[in-house]
């Protein structure tokens, strides 16, 4: 979508030297410039796509899988590795022409490639730097400094991100950039209202609303700008138009901030200072927030401390303006869902507007994202007849409802990237946690946390053994536990279970603990003496029926015997 306001002059005052010329630009058509500002030719589509993917994740390693997905989609050539190396070499030569000291701009490690640039060399980094400065200025009461810094940030935009470069693999990132631009423009307009510039703000805000018709905050700011300029009739018409669009597109009433702006016009109030206006994220008193859709957390969750810390840190980074997205990958039954739900419960204070949860069905029974979006829109207060039929329209309505909110979205058992993309929020206040068997490297800007079977240290942990064997009770024999676990894994993998010849994986997983927890509890009295080494099941053990009836339990084993079985050969 073209940005109709890209030609506007955003900077309120000229301030030479504050915004130096950049050498690499993505906030508009992709550009590379030399020291003197002369544009340089990057090359063909593949080279430009590679440079764009690296520039949208500056100073971060972009995995080879991710770059491959951007360049070739789901059908890379057999020679994709050598082809990628060729394109990297070509981009390095272009950057060397732009900067004689460009050696080392693009580096390679075991995961992928990284583009190293400073804030003044990439317009995206400079935009975010000026944006942070402008948002910090109001804390000191300096609206003029805020307006100037935000205006400088907005002046860096030359049009639609990566205009002219049609890359489906980067759509999610460019959508986030467009939302960042709208948020920056809103903050700039607030500072302008503080300075009494309502008349000058109105045309720019109208252009923004054309690009983002569902952003209520923009419409509220336009109403206040028109009212401050003495154009109350136009302000009321903007409110009526907004009500009609929200009802038609989403089936909802206007939110608290838009209603407040309308009320100010009716009362004849002056434009309220920004500090007195309700924040965009403040939910209406009768709204659907907070959303609480998480399954229950496992009470005796244990192990995985390192992975829990990694995921928590990645979902709540400091100072980021992009959407935090983490994929927890691993084999069936390794404990991905349990970890994701545990982390989501732990992070509830960080996301006061709630948590959305959806099971995506995995590769065997993948669910249609349109169906999930319909469920979520209903939970967000959209009436059934008002839910759009088209998946893209549902996704846009979903992003609009979550704009400027702090919601954690948990997507369990995703099959592929295309299933996840429509379910991503559009603003950085929210975050997304995905579980999948594959790494889903094609998700823009995402981080992958690979979940391996529990380590030897974790599987020997006393808490985990107490979970499996019980600190003072009796449980299944080890071979009975593994038979149950074999069926668990086979069900998840949609493959026949060979429980007779099942070989335990490299660690005891939460799926095993869950299988134990689902047994019918019984008491067998005082356990026998501890056993120091593996004991073969006795010959006189009762014969097991052909099919285990509900509630059937094998002969009991002492907890120390189960522990000996668990630890005989190290971790399972």
C-alpha cells in the first residue's frame, strides 16, 4: 500500500547537522549512497532482497534459513548455499564502493550473516534513535524538543518501506515498520497540539487516517486539532465518519479516547493537554480486556530453567520497537507446550491486556488461520455478522483491535510460517510465542529457542524424579512408564506406536510426567527396602490383560526401585 503522506514536510524547523545523510535506506525504495551522496546500483532482485533482509535486522545475525526463505520462498534451488554466497559477495562489493572502510560490514558465523551499521548510516536506525529521543523529551516538559525530534524522525521516510521490491517474505517486517511510522506521527501530533499547531496538523492527520482508517487515536487527534483551530463542525464530522467505519468494518463502538475527544468538542473544551488525555492502551471500562485464554500451568513444572530465562528475556526486550517473536522448536513430546504455557503465566504482569491462546493443529491437522481469527475477533468484542469473510481483512481487524495494547499471543503447534503470519499483532507492545516441530526460520525478526530432551543434570534433578516416582509413594514400573510414553509420542507424531521395542529418548520429558500424573492414584502401604541396581520384573508378576481396561494398574514398584531404573544408564 502506498503511503499518501510520504511527500509531506514533517520537520517543523530546519536544523542542519542533526540528521546526517545516510548511506543505506529502507524507509522507502532501497538505496545505497557513497560518501558524497551519489546513489549506487545494488544489482538484481536477489542482491537487493538480500541487502533488504539484512538491513531490516541491523547488527543482528540473520539465519541462513531465513535469508533463503526471503530469496526463494518455499522452493530454493539445490545450489542455494553457493548462490547465497555469490549474492553476499556482490553486496559486499557494493558496500565497499560506498565506503572504502566497509570491510567487515557483512560478517558470517555458524548461524547466518550480519550487517553491521551505525545509527547515522541506516535510516531505520536513525529513525528509531530520533523517535526514542522525541518520546523521552515530554518527560521533561519540553514539547518543542519532542516535536523537533519526532519531526526529524518522520522526515526520514521517503515512501512505503522497500517500495518497488516485492518480497512476500518481508511483509510482516514492513507492516511493523508502517505501524511504527503511524505511532511516531501520533506522538508528533500530540507534541504539536501542546504547541498550539492544530491548524497545521490537520492536513497531515487526514493523510494518516487515509492510510490507517481504523486507528482511533489518529482520529481523536484530528478531532482535537480541528477543534483547536475553531473548526468544530468538521471535528464532529470526523467523529461520525469514525463511528461508521468502526461499525462497518469491525462491528464495534468507538473506544474511550475517541469518545473523550468527541465529548470535549460538544462541551466546548479546549484541546486537552496530552498528559491529561487517556493513554491509547487504556481499555474501555466495558471492553474485552484483559483477555485470559491460557491453559492451566503445570503445578510441578521443573527443569528447563535456562530455556525459561531465554524465552522470557526474548519476549520482554528493553528498548525494542519491533514485535518480539519467539519460536520454541523441538520434537514431539519434548515439552514445548508445557514450557510455553509456563512462560506465558510467568509473564502475565508484563502483558496487562491479557493473553490469547490458540492450538494450530500441527502438520497432521493444521487449522485455518481465518477460523482462529474469527474466534479471536469474537473474544475481542466483534459481533459475528461484522467479522469479515476474507482472511486478510480479518487479520487487519485483529491488528487494529490489538493496536497499542500489551497482549501476549501464544500459538501452539504451528505447522508452517504461512499459518502464523496472519495471527501476528502489528505493534511492538504485544509479543508472540510460537511452538512448532520445525524452526520456522521464515518468520521475520523472530528468535528460535530449540528445546532438546532434558540434559543428564536436569533428568537427575531431585524435583523431576519426585515428579515421576513420587517422594514417598509408589508408581509404575519403568517399563510401564515407557509404554505409556511411547503411546504419547506416537499419538503426537501420528505414527503407529511400537511399545514393545520402544527405546527411550535422550531425556525424561514433561510428557512422561503427564502420563504418570494421569494414572488412578492408589496406596500400597509401606514400600520395600531400597534397591541399588536394576531389578528384573519378577516371574510371578500377574499377567497383563491383552488390552488395559480403564483404571488398570500394574504391580507396584518401590520408589527407590523406580529411581534405580531411571538412573541405571544415566538419563533416559
